[in-house]
């Protein structure tokens, strides 16, 4: 089967280059109208120019697609609102949101001040939440929405010097885990991509030979699938260099020590408590 996005409208944050640009071009190629958002700042979040967003819009239009540029900051309430307003004013709906914008301020934790910590959290987590909040009621009203969060192996597994980035990236998974429940009855499906790709954010983190095998376009097929009508709900897809897999939070059967458990009981049963057998996703009773 071939997926088409004719009649659909997507907002992609941080789409002036790298992963976001690839997502925008592919969706537009498949008929989607795309709002290309990019603040155009440096990798640490400083500065700003809408030139990158306009360049991607020009690429889309040259290929016969329809697109708008927006230079708002996801970490600013007015910026988040502006991109949704722009899409609604021109196209009257928003079907897809890809929260892709991000910055880096890497330092080992003992050298990191809270300004660097908070700035990264504001862009990755608060920014994703603010833009999502702006589209949420629209998607509820139209009884349709597809939202993609962007996490990272750093968020899922950790990486030296990226405490702020890792915290923000895993927090997006936590945001997804609640929104997948709250949006389900309105046909809003919320998923997460965990990419490894050669972009501005990784060019200094991996050898050039490795980066050559990790084109951002190799992540986009998974992202676009998460934007389709067939998208799952609450799934983390990992993507790198043409390899795709899932990451999932599971729990084991545990040990029932009882209400009188002591610290010594925990020590005596520790191996069983952390034993990686009979793993399963946590079952939750939900009422909508």
C-alpha cells in the first residue's frame, strides 16, 4: 500500500535542517501541507533567523508542494501559538505535529549551571508541551491527530555530559505516556521517535565514518509511519542507519515480601527483585 497525506496539514518544529527538514520534504512529497518551523538559532539556542525555514519551504514549493515558513521559538508561548495560528489561518486544520526542535548545552553535571539545564528543558520538554497544547483542542474537535515526540538514546540510556538533554528527552516519553491515554477516544495518537542520525547535534559526537552511515533521511520513514492513519499509540521507535526497533519500559514479577519488609529483606531478595525474567509492559486500568 502507498500512504498519501493529501488534505492533511503538518507542523514540524526545528525543520530548517537535519531530521526536521527530511520529515518535511517527505510529508510534502506525499501531498501534505507543511508548516516548517525553525528559529534558525545556533546549536546552543542563541540567535535566530527564519532563513533556514524559508529555504526548506522553497524546496517544497519547487517540487510542487505547499508549505509555510515560521520562525517562532517553541520555548516561547507566543512563538508556539504563532505556528499553530499560521497553519490554521491558511489551511484551517492541523492533523500532524512533529516535535523535533532541540538544542544542546553539553557539560558534565558538576560543571553545568542551572541556566544551561533549564534552557535545554525549556526547548525540548516545555517547547514540545506548549506546541502540543496549542494543537490539542484542534485535534480533539476534529477527532483526529497524530503527534510525534522526539526522544534520544541519551534520554533512554544516558550519555556522559548530557544530563540536561537526557532529562528533557526522557521527559518527552513521560508526556507521551499520558497523552496517549487522554487522546485515545478523540483518535489522537501520540508516539515517539528515538533517532540516531548525522545532524548538527551529533556532528561532534561521533566519528565521520560513522556519521556517513547515519543520514537523517534514514529516520524519516519511521516518523512518517507514525503520522499515518495506521499509526500505533504510545510506541517508541528507534531508528538509525536503516535499522528500526522498539524501546519499551517493562517490569518483572517482583517479590512479595509483605507489609513488614525491612531493608534487610530487600538486601536478601535483591537478586530476585531485579531479575530480568518474565518481563512485561505494565498493565494500567484506565477510565476515559
